[in-house]
């Protein structure tokens, strides 16, 4: 009797099953629980394959079958009657993309797929798979130590979001003028041939005063009184190795951490040794790194688009240093400099106070100004430098290092703090920007994009440290779109123009080209009647939620100011929030 019932059940099941049921691919069923979209392949010659209306009718019928099969399993959603399947579009190969109106669990998704496949005109049903970012590296220290300063948290530079947008720094060269670099397994792969520019054997630790190729860090340890009477002994800092790692530490190799621009290459240029480094050597190195000629040294075969200088002294910018920087900039290199760690105005710190450099202040885990960071109107942007007070790991910037107390020994990773650590974040971000730009950005354009894309500080800093915290994702996005034409009305410097009448909700975009060396850009709208809002941006269309300046006063009188504007084009969007007419506008530079 049992056998007869089982046989009868099988016969009934066979009779109910369609003769040509399509195949059901459940390989990515988990994706269907996130976004219930499916790809349906209809048989050749079927109306559903070529006619969207026929496909939608088939989906309506499949939804009816699905509701019957799911039964109470779907009642817990928004009611069985609410379930529908929408036929969205045809793919390149003739398949149909369809979407369920409700989020489903695995059992419901499978039932729905089988209901679709039971149509004899359906050849197969599969999940419209979700692709996910593959940019997140597998280096263990990224998650445990570096995420606070690379990620999207309060103090992060949003580097991980820039990676997800496809920016890696590929094909960009960054020169690091510092103590040189060690032979670190997590760095050396991204090093290009460098040079040792130190011309004093007591500073370099070499046998002669000659400059030599390599750029390797031999150690900058000192003994008591070596750097002046009363100076104490110190171990080697391996400072250049740490800075270089933040820029381009080898990434996705399963060891250590990650670099900001992990597909960029670093040219190590040794300018700092025992007790520091000479300004004359540093100035020569600046020019050489950018591809300029220095007598007695072979030209750099890999000219840098970015020069990182996490160094400085407590004095104003000297003429020779400014000349070297000007030469490097004329060769296309963006010069990124640490603001300094004296808790003082950057105006008294060189080379950060030099013209046309990108000066970088430091912030900590919560986005506040690090107590040691120099400040002032000369600082362009801030970046994570570690404040120390948050403890380990969140109080420090983590990167490559060395175990040797004097000379290089084993590979190591340590946390350090300082504007020296903030600066390579910005240099790495510049490399990310250049790697995605349609054409290389000039140093002035790079500076303008960095400033205009910086995100606001979570709380106003106690001292001015730039436009905000550097935002890698926003800077990369702006670099991708840089130079794209925007329909605008050109303004002539200090010439009044009449704005056309605007109905509420309408707007007009103005543009003004700002030459190099101006101290202020001012835009004013006035007179007439109505109510306006005005927004300003650098080299991109301003929006209410994306701008570097906004004015939303009552009436037509709106004023926008940009101190120390970068060379380039600024756009001003004026929007009528109530009908406006008879308004005058003027843009003026000083």
C-alpha cells in the first residue's frame, strides 16, 4: 500500500510538471536576497524573447504561480497580493532582466525562480549577480591599524573610497625627499632608483662627501654632542621609509599595511642624515627630482609628478629654496610640504611658507587639529597625522619601518605622529588624482582641487589649518571630471553685468578665469528684486551640497569670497528662490 501511494504521488507530480521546464541557476541566490533581480533567457522564436509586452504578461503569470507556491512564506512581507515581477529591459544577448517587487529570503527567491522557469518558453533563469568592490586590499594592518586614517570615519582621508572608484596611482612617480629608504620587503617593489644628495660625510655617514646613486637610508643616528653642545644621542629614525610607505607601500600582498597610492612608484632622494640636512642639498634635490639638471649628477630618469617634503626649519622661505620650488613646478611637479610641528604660525617655517607649495597641517582620530601642528593662512589642507592622545593604534599613523637602532636591520612597522605623516597622505592622493585625470593636472590645478574638495572639519579647529580635511574620494572624482565643458556666462574681472530675469527655481552659471598670484576672489550680486542663492566652485559646477562657497541671504544681495584662489576657472551658480529681475553681478580679483 505504501508503495502504491508513493508511485501515485510521483505520477501526479510528473503530470503537473511542465514538459519543458527551464533550468534554474541557484549559484548566486544570496545576491537575490539583497536585490531580487533575475535574468531570464527565453527560447528562440518565442514572443517573450522579442516583445516586452509579452514578457511582462509572462511575468504576471509567473507572479501568480509564485504566490501559490510560496503560500504563507510570503504573507509575512507586504501581503501576497503585493508581489509582482517587473520586466525591465533586454540585455545585449537578448535575455530579459526582471525584478521582484519585494525583498525575498533564500526560500522565496528559489520559489520565484522556479515559478518563472515553469513557463515552457523559458530556457533558463539565473540571479542578476551583484558585483562588489575588489579594491579593498588584504593587508592585515589596514583593518587593524590604518583604517582610521585611510577610511571614512571622522578623522579619515577617505582613501578607501577613492580605491573603490578605481584610483590606485598607477603610472605616477612620487619623489620623497627625506632620509632615504631601506630595503623593506613591503616597500622595495615600488621603489625606483634614487639618489643621495648629501655632500657632507659626517651627515651622510658615508666615507666621502660625494653624491651617490641609490637614495638608501644608511641611518641618521647620532651620539651625544654630535649635533651641538648638549645634544643627546638618538637612534636612527627611518623617517623616509615610514613616509614612503604611507605613499606607496606594496598592497594586496597579504602582509603589513597599505599605501595610499599603492600602484605609484617612489623615487627616494636622501637629503637628511645625522643632525639633519643642508638647504643647498635639498634645493638641488628638488630640481633634480622634478627632472631638472644638476651639475655633477646624472639626470633623473623618472621625473616626479609629485614631490613630498616632510621636512623643514624654523625660518622664512629663502630665495634659493623658492627658486628651486619654482623650477620644479615649472617642470610639472606638485610640491607637497609639511606645515611643521612647532604649534606655531607656518609663516615662520620653511619650506612650508614658500609660495606655490601645498602646505599640510595635521589632524587626529576625531578630526581635530593635532596639538603640535603648525597653523595659519599659509596652510592649504589638513590630513591625518595622528594626535597621540587616542592611544594605540588610533593615535598614530602606521607604516613601514626598520628594527635597527643605528644601521638597517630587519623589516618593521610602527606608528608615528606629525605633519610629516600627514603630508604623504596628501602626496599619495595627488598621485591618485593624476592617475585618473584625462590629462595631467598642473600643480596650480592640483592645489585648487585639493582645497575645493576638502571636507569640512567636524568641529571648527582652534587655529586655521586649511580648507578642511583632505578628501581622497572627492579629489579623485573632481580630477576625473576636471576640464569638462560647463555651459556658463563669462565674466570680466571687475565689470558689472546684468543678470537675466529668473523665475523661481531657475538659475544661471557664471565663470571667471583667475590668474596666478591673486590674493582674493569676490563675487557679488545686488540690486533689483527677488530672492537669490549663490554657490561657487573651482573648475566644476557648484551645487548646494557641493561647493567651496555659498551665500543664501534674504533678497538679491549675495557675496562670495575665496582667499588665495588657485589659478584657474571658478564657476558661480545663481539660483532664484523667488522670481528675480533687475539684478547686477560682478566678479573681482585682488
